[in-house]
C-alpha cells in the first residue's frame, strides 16, 4: 500500500508511524485508518522491528480523532460507522511488540483513545489529553470507555467523558494515562531511550508479556463491536447531527431539547 495520510519509517529496529495530516490536527478519516492498519501490520510481523512508535506530524497534535469534516452521519469507509476502528485498535493490541505513543500537542477524542491503546505513552509538556465525543454527539463505547476505566479508574474516566475537560501531560502521568512527561525539546531523546531499552530485551518474552496482559481486557472488543452498532444508529439521529453541525459552524450545540 502506498501512503498518503501517514508516514512509515524504520531505523535500527524501530518503526515510526506518523499520522501526517497536520492541517487538520492529524484527525483521521477512513483512508487514514486503512493506512495505519497496514503500517501496524507491516511493523508487527517484520522480524527486524522490535518496537513501534506512533506519533503525529507538525508538533501541534498527536491526533484529534475522527475528522468531523468527513462525517455526515456516517464516515465514508469500512467498518460499522464507516471507519475501521475495530481493526485499527486490534492492530495496535495484536502487534507482538511494544507500541509507544509519542504525544506532542493535542491527543483528543479518538486520538486520546489511540494513545490509551498503545502499550506506553511518552508525553511532551505541550501534550493535552481529553475526550470530546459528548460535545459533538459521539462516543467510543468500547476501549475508549471500558478500557479507559481500567487504566485510569472509574471516577477519572467518567470525569473525562462526562465533562470533556482537557488534561496536561503532567496530569496524564498522575492519573496513569501517560508514563512520563518531558520538555518538548527532550521528547525525541526520551522516546529513543525507551526504544533502546526495549530493543535490549527478549522479543519473545515481551510478546508473551503483552499478550498475557491483553488477555484480561480482550472481552472489551465484544463490547466495542456491540457499542459501535449503537453509535451507528445514534449517528442517524437529529441529536448527533446537531453536534456535528455545531462543530462545523463553530458554535455551542443545542442539546437541551433532546433531554427527556
């Protein structure tokens, strides 16, 4: 596959996958997801690769999730909601080697979930984490909710989803959403250090460790599949459409009329 939305590079055992849509804060559309899936599978089964780094281009954002400009009640691609999110999430979790999220700038919405799914998260001081779904008439009813509650705790996960607040890199570390936060100028050096330490370890032992930890939360993929079917129906409602339209018009959505 030739890539248009991402960059794929390998160097001395490290594969770096970069979402390359800085003009939209690295929001992803259907094509982006397809390319990410292909790149993760390439890196996952290449014996020369020992660790994978996922990041975003431009310095302003890791990713801000699904591209709302490509959303008209349904994204225009494969998958339950027109984005093959199930496959993308599985590609990250099924890779038999550690995946590191290199987060600089915004990791919001689906971008926050991608960072969550990575095995390790290294944040720059400019990093900003958070969910936005309820503001725009959307939600990630699987790994973005159930798995998040496992990682950062029920109270924090509910706070993140119900209030849609944003959190700094330091706050993300304190709540367990990120492993470490460093100055932006030291981000690449820190990522390189973590990669080198991983490359010194037994790849088989790492794969076994990752899969055994994943086993405890594997059932969440079933919740995700069921939940995305519900989201597909939700996207067809006037309530969800109001969220998307308000985002495009840069105004506050009028959700009050949909309360029962």
